[in-house]
């Protein structure tokens, strides 16, 4: 350990020798700072480089200004002591790093190498040292440290691969994400656990592409060593040497499984209906578009079926949404299983379903398709707490016959479905050109119907009810007609369904009920020989909670005896919620009116429920009557209905009797009453009254005596 002179003054210990001119130039021009100080830190000599480094104009200024190294120079004053301790201990200080203040207060990092110079006795004369500004190195070291921390702590996995495709480094995130150990990776060929790929080949290809263009990115499906699959987003960038040659590949990967799942969920939600898990309207359009695109080059045909469940709204309203949802789900399941894997079944909205059949041959028939679909509705649906039959109305359109766009095809199928709905017992319709014209007519009707009520454009026609036994007219049915301003007389078959849908039926229904009751009362007073009058109630009128009160009020106001009035209801109106229907029927019955089931046989013909209904009359639908003289099955059905009706105590009226042959068969099967063109067409009130009076005066023999 060098000795420190007890009280040496600076000038004494530092004899400046001018003979050393050779070295002077080195001292003056060196890039490093060079200094000599006393043991106590007073500067003896400094070179210009040190002055510059420390921010002084000249060496002299530095010597004059920087008098206390510990406090003026070192940012951490302790460093001065560290320096002195090392010097005292070893006689040299090597690679001593310290952060220092420059004259203007800014800081830099320096590295000092110094030694103490001793005289021959071993007594320390002074210190001399060399200072390098290492701020730049420090900064880059700092940066490297920072980057290393980032490398260690980022959530993205990073793999550094050299140009021989050997892994040099893998960060913890990489091992976390891939489930590979770093010992599996470092010094070996890179791995990612890509599912179903020859991994090395794939990574070579990816690195090759990155080498060509500077980067590669993409998504890879991977599997961890424990067989857990994950989706990785991988990007590979190159690190090149100054000549542009790739030195390293940096492969970054992130686990995007959650994001993918979320994206999948969002995509699913955007494309599928949550209740039935079927494609939704948007996705159906997309799929149909695609099916058409595929059909074009192959000159194939496609079929599109549009289905709408009958009475769904009533089911929903009366049995609740839970039942409605359950029904929709079961319908979805049945349609799915009625179709092939290549067919597309989607929920178009509410109770509407669309099916796309992309693989049909050229002579494929729409009727076959419709029958197949209808067949899947032949069993009852199991709803919570009850079982229920539900049938769809179906419309079918073909590409390219009917339309050649997705929108066009769906519109055609929808329109055809709409025709099914409008046109009674038929369950499906194949699209035809005329439907287009009719659909604009529907819009016109909808529009004009609103005015029709205010302008009182409705008139009642009356059709007589005939008794085969007595040969006399016993009653009449009031049938509404719309005297359209255009001069046309529009039939109820056309506008009643529209009035039902638009809700205008409530007003129209009240109007017709009032007209019929007023008319019947007037005829009674005039002594017209009639025993009763019937009026139709549409399902929506029947379900209106005010119906019982309305009937009571109208009877009161017109003075018509309740038992003179018969209300005709269709089965469809009652089948949805039998209990509720029975209750309403009972309350109507308690007023004293008579009740009839209209169009019997076309709806659900739930014979089991029939006996629960407090009704008086069954009206056999004219579709059975039509065939009765020629078709043995229809004769058998009529026979059954009449037998059943009489056992339940109902009277039976055959509707739509047009020929003598039909009348004869009906009479033979003990059907007592009939309505139909054979006896009388529906007539305006005045004409009807005349015909009744006429018939009373000159009884007409419709059928020969038995
Ligand atoms: P509906 O109650 O079954 O009426 C019988 C329908 O058959 C009437 O058609 C009548 O003109 C027709 N018809 C009668 N005899 C024959 C025949 O021999 N052959 C044929 N082919 N048809 C015959 P309309 O008047 O067009 O009424 C159609 C339906 O509109 C009615 O069927 C009824 O459900 C409904 N409707 C009529 N008037 C009203 C009304 O005032 N209110 C309500 N809610 N519905 C009504
Ligand atoms: Mg009727
Ligand atoms: Mg009828």
C-alpha cells in the first residue's frame, strides 16, 4: 500500500518537466481526458480534452473552478471516497465508472483509469488518470438492460433464431405460451407445436418468406405438449447485418385463443339465431348468394322454401313466450332433420323459416319438397305442459326459373307462402308470375281498407240455409262485401285476412255484427219467415276480450233475441288455447246466442276437444262437399262427421252445395241442412228478402222426394 505524504503541498509533489515535450503533444491532443491531481483531489494539470468533457473553456478554468471533486464532480459524492479507497488500497483504479456533473449542471458518465505516482521512497506524489466519456455506452447498456427486461417480461412470446435456424433465445412468455421448455428450444431447431404440420418445414418456409420480404405474419393453430390446442398469432422479422444479410429471425407469437373465441362468438352472434342456432336472415342471404354463385357455372337449379307457422302469434300470446320458444326450437330441429347436410335451414325472423336446397336435379318437384316438409309437422309438438299440432304455410320458388338473386328468390318464396296463408286449406304454393301483381294489390287493399271503415263501404250479402227435411229456408248467413270506390265488389276472402293482420278487423267485425243484427231484427218485424241469422267471427275477433260484451251490447241495441243469432267460428280460432276458448264460448252461450264451427274439417279437426265446446252446429267445409259425390274417402269423412256431430247433439250444415248429386249424397247420409249455390247464392239484403218471400209463396222443390 502506497504511503501518503503527511503534509505535502501540491507544487512540491508535482515537478513539471518541460523536457517531456514529446509527450506533451499526446497530452494536449488526446481524445481522452488526462489529469494529475493531488492526493486530496486538487487538480494539478488537465488536458483540453478533459476540460471539454467537463464543460470548461480551458484546462486552467477547470483547475480554477473544480476545486472540490467530491461535491462538485460526482453526482454521488460517495464515489470520491470509493475512488480514494481503491487508490489507497491498490495504488490503481481501473475502469472506475461514475456519473458526474459537467460545469453547466448536465450529467455524463465517465470511466477513469488512474494510478498513484510515488517517489523512490514509496511516498505518493500525485494521482494521474485518464477519463473517457462513456455516456453513449452507458445509454446503450441501459437500453440493453431495458430491452432484456422487456424480453423477459413481455406477454408476447419471442424466439430469436439465427440464420442457421437454431434458436438462440426464448423468453419466458414463449415457453409459457407454447408449453415448451427453454431447454427444448435453445440450441435446437425452432418449434411452435403447429397442429397437423411438419413443423420444421413450416418454420423454414416462414423464415424463408421473412428473409425475402423482411417479415412474415400469420395465424397458426398449435397444440401444446399436453395436447391443449391454442391459436397463435405469429410474426417473424429479420435482423440484418450492414450488408443486408439476415443474421437473426425474431419470431414473436401471442396466444389469441381467447380473442379468436370471442371473434367466433361475435361472428356466431352476427350469423346465427340464438334461440334455434340456425343461420339468421343476414347469413341466409349470404348463403343463398353463394349457392347461386355456385349454381351458375354448373347450370343447376336451386329451391328456396319459405315457411311461416300458422297461429304462432296466438300460441305465443295465449301459452306464453316459453311455449312459443319451445315450439320454434322443435320446429328448427325437425326442419334440420328433414333436410340433407347440404341443405340450409335458417330462421328468417319470428316464426318464419327459410330453407335452401342447392342440390336438386332438374325435374325435382316443388310439391315433393313441400310434402316432405309438411310430413315433419305431422306429429304434435311437446310444449311445456301440453302437446300441440302446428303446421306451416309454405311457399316455394326456384332458381333460375323464378328469380336469379337471393333477394328475388326469397321474395318469391315469401309471396308464395303468403298465398298459401290466404288461400285456406292448401298448405303450400309454388311461386307463379301472377303473384307479383297480386302482391301490389294487397298493398292497395291495406291502404284503402282504412278509409273503407269511415266511408262505410261495407255491405252485407245473405245466403240462405236450407232444410232438406222440410224443403224450406230456415236461416241465413251474413257475408260481408266491400264496395270498393273503384266499383269492384271485393270478397271477404281477400280483405278479411288483411284486416286481421292490420287490426282493422275489430272495427269491421263490430260493423258487420251490427248490420246483420239490425237487418235480422228488421226482417223479423216485417214478418220474413226466418228462424235465425248467422254471422262470422274471425279468430282475432274471437280472441278480443271485449267480444262477449260487444255481442251483448249489439243485441241490446238492436233488440234482436239472442237465440236468433248464430256466431260462426273456425276451429283454428279455438284450438290454440282450448281452455280459454271453452271459457269464451261458455260466456257467449250464456248470453243465449247459438254457436257454430265453420269450415269444419280443414283445420285441426281435434275431435277430442269437440265435445268440450258448447256449440250447436258444425258446418262441413265445402272442400269435402265438393268431392262428396265422386270421392269415396270424402263421403266416408262426411259420414264420420255427421255421425259424430249427431252423437254430440250438434246439427250439421253442409257448405258449398252446388249440385243435385252432392245434395242427394248428403241427404242420404243424414245431413239435414245445406248452404250453397244450388239453393241460393249470397244476395244483397233486398234481393234476399224478396227471394225468401217468393219461396214462402211458391215453395221450391230442390230435391226429389225420397
Ligand atoms: P264462410 O263463412 O265459410 O262462408 C262461405 C263462403 O262460401 C262464402 O264466401 C260464400 O259465398 C261461399 N259459398 C257459398 N256457397 C257456395 C258454393 O256453393 N260454392 C262455392 N264455391 N262457394 C260458396 P265469401 O262470402 O267469399 O266469404 C268467404 C269467407 O270470409 C267466409 O267463409 C268467412 O270465413 C269470411 N267472412 C265472410 N263474411 C264475414 C264477416 O262478416 N266477418 C268475418 N269475420 N268473416 C267473414
Ligand atoms: Mg261462415
Ligand atoms: Mg265456411
